[in-house]
C-alpha cells in the first residue's frame, strides 16, 4: 500500500490509536538508516552548537566550590544530606577538568534527583554524563532538562549532546516541547542511528519553518519509522509532502509565540462534584512516568495535571510554567482539592514541576522514579522548593 493511502486512512484520533498499537506491539523500533553502522555526523543543524564550544579548562576545585556553596545554603537538606552530596560530587569529579564551571549544573541535577526520590548515586552518574556532554558542545539548559529522561534510561554523553542540540533547535523553531520529547524518547527506545535521528529532527524543524502542523508531521514520521517505509530522507520527504497538502497552521512567528506564551483564556467554569473529582485524581495513582507523556499509559508532571483537568472539562496549557499563569493565585495555607502547586525542583529560580493538591496535606504528582504518586505537601524539601499555587477548578457547592 502506498504511503499516501496509509496516511489518508490514518487521520485524527484513529491515527493516534494506530500509533499506540504499533508502539505497544513492537519490541523496538526498526533502525531506519540504510547502513548498519552509526554515521559520525548528522546535518550541521543538529550536529553542533558553536555557542557552547569548549574553551579554557576549569579545575574541578572551582566547580566543586560552587557546588558546595549551593549545597550548604540549601535549607531543604539535612546536614547529613549536605555532607553526602558534597562527598559524592567530590568522588565523581575528582581530578577531572572541563571547559566551564559546572557547579550550578550538577547542583540542579542533584536537586531534581532529590525531589524525584532518585538514587543519588544514579544522580551523580547523570551529572557526570551531563557535564561531559556540555563540554562536547551541548547547550547546558537543554542538557539539564534531559536529566529527567536520564534518570530512567542510560544516556551516553554523545546521546545527551545529540538530543540536547536537537531540543534547542526545536525550541527555536517553535516545535511544541512534548513533541520534541516524544521524538527523542522513541529515538532512544528504538536505537535510531545518529544519522537517522538528525535527518528526521531536521525534517521536523523544516516542517515548522514551512508553517506545517509539526505534531502531525511527527506522528507521520514515527509511523513510517515503525513500519520501515524507507530511508530517513524518504520518510522526511513524504512527511513534508503530506503536510504541504494541508492548510498552513499559522505563521512561523505565531507558531513560536503559541509555544512560548501561556493560554491566557480563562479555563471553563465547569462545576465539578467534589468526590467525583477526587476519585478522578486518585485514579491516576500508579500511572507510569513517561518523559513527555500525556496519556493514561504514561505521563510527566505537567502532562498529568493537564490530562486530569482535561478529563474533567478544563483546558490548560501543556507546560508547568505556563500552567502557573492561569486560574487565580492561592496561598499555600488555604489550598483546596484540585489546586495546582508549582515548584522549582532545580533551585534555579524557575518553575519546573507541578502537582495537584489532594487535601489533608497530600500532594499528587508524577515522579520520574515512581510515576504518579502521593507525598506529604509538608515535606521539608518540597516546602523548600515551593513557588506558588493556582486555583482553576470549582465545585457544584461553590
């Protein structure tokens, strides 16, 4: 059957269901490169990031001094935890020199691991791999974002570098964050070659530049990869051809703005039954954590909150920092069931995590180590990372 006929039959919700079935039944993605060996380079767009190219060497002492200062000033840690972190970082980075002061980067990774209850030994290894990737030219902000994926799967420094540069390119071209995350996750799970990954991600960026629907283009390419419908170049070309047949989504600038600005429209004023909504939130407990996930089969933190509210008649943005701009602010001492609670998990002054207050000092959130789980909102470390809360839902008794 021709590629065009496959695509015509797989549209809308049906297309998504087909993809889900493919992904569940395939043990792994088929490698889409014609050659069996890894290609050493992708296209220049994905292969390098000159803004973070290595410079003069920085001793481990300088970076570890920065790290130790941040740790000692962290009010959420016990004295024993502070000593553990400093010893662990010292052992991991002893005698190693890199081209930048990595103290803040590894502090953010350790902090994220602590918040998500990740083993600190694993966190130290992720921190080392992340530093190596930045030293090889990867953008530090995107490398830090990849830590949540690296906590659950083993990423090499080369993979971290490749994925981080792709993330930066996609961010700059206005591709939704969750789309980029899904592509990276499937590339890792499917063992895509560097050439295949670079070609497909550059094709996705090209779709964004041509004002095409990048979510549909990504889905088209994932299905094509799973069904082994050609080389990476052919798959990209077919996806672009299919996308050009559709009406343009919006201008390039509007695409970028749509993915960097929150949805300021007030959420639907749906009146909910209190007990039913509580049951709805609790029904997610135990759902696996999936980086970039937004379905009942797997969610990340903001995917979880967005899906809960969506299933109950409320529409909110996809990303936690944008979710923090809808609804009305509420003080943490008067939180109610359904209030969204936001945290700075990296200690870098930015919202990076969100959960749902369940009542009775209980918070429900998606943890990278445990999936959707409950924690005490009064936990010392959670309190030290608390930023704000917003009220969106209302109940039939209000």
